[in-house]
C-alpha cells in the first residue's frame, strides 16, 4: 500500500516541526511532544519525553 500521507501532520508545522529542544538544547530535532516545563507548555523531543517517562 502507498504511504503518501506519512508525515503530513508535521509538514504543515513551522519548519516541519523541527527546532531546538528546551530541555536538552539539541537543535534540528523534531519537537512533537507537548509537556509542561516550569509552568509553561512547551514542545520537547522524543528522547526527553522518554527520559521524563522513565523518571516516574
């Protein structure tokens, strides 16, 4: 089957959903996971999301 729509949701975001992660400070990573940090909702990368989930 065709996979023509893969990634369509992030292609519509600014810069394709990429930027600098506020937690690990890496740049050029996909910021797809919304998390509350220091009282503000921010998008973080997949690795930081996993780190927060493993700390619980």
